[in-house]
């Protein structure tokens, strides 16, 4: 992806059958509706466990990567790219 920013974001998600479902997030006062979760993977950084999600937001025409830290329950917007 082209644009890397590593910025904290607010995310609305829920758990269903022990899986996290990402619905939408807010970055810079814009709400992004997640149309599709393309992939997800876990990374262990010492004692920290971080789950990364690649999501598509069709209304904003972007694909982006979000990360959730299981230790402190914080979300981070990692990077994005236009779908064009």
C-alpha cells in the first residue's frame, strides 16, 4: 500500500463466534464503513498480540490496514491505498 500513517482511530466492531467483525471506523472526523474484510493475521511482538485487518471501504474507494492490540484494546490505522 502506498500511504503509511500509523494513526490511532476509533473502531466499531463486535465479536461473533470468537471472531472480531469490523463494521466501521473514524479517522480525521470521517466515518468509513467497512464493506469487506479481505484478510486478517496475528503478529506477536514480545508480549503484545496484534491482529491486522485489510479492509475495503467502497464508499470512500479505499483499501486499508487496521491493527488491534489485544493487550490495551487500542486500534491503529496503519496504511491505505485508493482502489482505482
